[in-house]
C-alpha cells in the first residue's frame, strides 16, 4: 500500500499479546491513518533450547539472560525463522516458512480498515481469506494487529 497523506496523520502503536498458544507472546506494530491500517509488523517470542543454535534476544548472553531457566534462551521467531520453520515442518508438515506467513498476514491487513480487520480477526476461517498464509492462528495474529491499531 502506498501512503500519500501527511505524516502528521500517521499514528504508530505497538502491543504485545497472545496470538497463539500459551508458550510465547506476539508483538504487533501498526501504523494507521485515521481508520486505515497503513503498515503492520508481526513478530513472536518464545524460549528455545540454548543448544538449538538460535540467536537470542539482545543481552541474552549478559545480565538479562541470567534470569533464564537453565538451558533456555528467549528468541525472536522472525530472527530465527529458519529454525522455527524447520520445526513447524517436522511437527506439523508446514510448507510455508514462518516469516512468509507473517508477511502474508501483514500484507493482507495493510490497507484494510480497522473494522474490516477486526471482523477478519473474529472469523474462524481467517486463514482461508489470507492468500499464502497457512497458520491456523491467523485470526489471532490479525487480532493482535487490530489491538495495536486501536
């Protein structure tokens, strides 16, 4: 989507929510102009084994990481998309990478009204409405973006 308005009309919000499951949290960022979602971004954070070869969030190797459970590291799923996508393929037969799924959801929501995105977030078959997305919890991710947009 191309934005041709005044930058003074843009509003940026970031929220943290639970788009899927109880073992991670989602970050959603949305730039709006009035009631339109101009641009959105999704990432998710979860603990993984520190021996899994993942890149931890900043300061994981310093004082912040001292509070982690033994053998765990907090990671961004987007930064570690190759690792997480491989795990999704092995456990659930996923054929689309996690970051490509996030991008598909973002691209679908960009340009939508907040009301239309909210309706999509309540649709049990939201994944069918978002071209190229295969995440069962697509509606949950859209819901986090709607929360940010509001």
